[in-house]
C-alpha cells in the first residue's frame, strides 16, 4: 500500500490565486512528521513546511500553510497568492518515528502558474 | 552558510563501469541520507548515516550499491558494475541528527547528481 498518495499529477493555477495540493498518508505509528518539498526544474529539493502528528495547530510558513486533518490522514498544502516562480514539482513526504530517519515521498504534483 | 553540495552534478558512464558520487553535508550535521529519484517519481530512500555508521541501509537495492562516511562528514555512494536501470538522479540530504526530536528533523537536500548509464 502507498504510504503517501498525491492524486494530482498536474495542477494549473492563475497567478495571484490560491491553490491546494492534496496529500494523504497511511501509517499506524502515532508519532510522525509530514513535510512538503518543492523541486524546480533545476532538481534541488527545497523544504517548505513541516507538520508534526501531535501539533494542535496547522503549520504556516509565509504563503504556505498546511491543512492537517489527522482523522482523515490528509496534509494538504495551500499556497496563497501564487507567483510564476511557484511553478515546480511539489512532493509530500512522511517520516515515522519507528522507521528511523528516512523520508517516504509521494509521486509529486506538477504545479503550473499561469500569468 | 553553505548548503549540501554534491559532485559531480552530472555523470555519464558505460554499462559495467564503477562510479562514485560524493556528498558534502551542511557543517555540523551528523545525519546524512541518500535517495534515488527516477524520472517522474518521488525520491526513494537508499541509506541513512548517523555519524560514521550506517543506521539504516534497507533501501540499497542490491550489493552493487555501497556507501561510506568514514569521518562522519563527507559521504561517497559507490555503484559497481553499473546497469542502465541505475540511471537516475541521486540526491543527498543532511540534518542535525537530534535523536530526541527525530520526527521533526528537517532534511536539507543538495542539488543532486544526474547519473546516466549508457
């Protein structure tokens, strides 16, 4: 079974609009962390935002926020006021406490921002 | 401060050859990770070092793949008898290595090495 599922292979958004990228996860470990990374065409993975399984509030980092719904096992990324430079691949990842240090990544969503 | 660096940025080799990929982590980071990313896929975990020792090498696909980190800083991923299926982006990441807060440790990635096996 997929541990991280990103169901949107590609998304389009108009510049200055908000967009939500979906991520669902599967784990039996009560202690885990969820991460979002951005990967531009250059290839480097850029950390965006983190949400811990015990965090009571949704994480926010500038224009990025994470809509964490623990019961549904979803951790959607919301990007507000999209910019042309936001066009990239976006990956959701999970780290489970009982699985050591490794991150498990989803398949990614390619976001294209239209002018 | 400097981020994670990886060399070479691109490597083209012939099937059957041996290759080494180098990763220089962020200074002071004790944890180091290698991932492999095939085209159109998310990164897949290969191996994780805490200091000099491999804490988890469960992601290495077979015994042609080996990684070392002899002094707890720079790491080298070694691939013997390369195959065309080894062609991928190889990503290295590092983190502080705080075992008490492992769950929320952010991994910072390097620019990757694109390996092409002809």
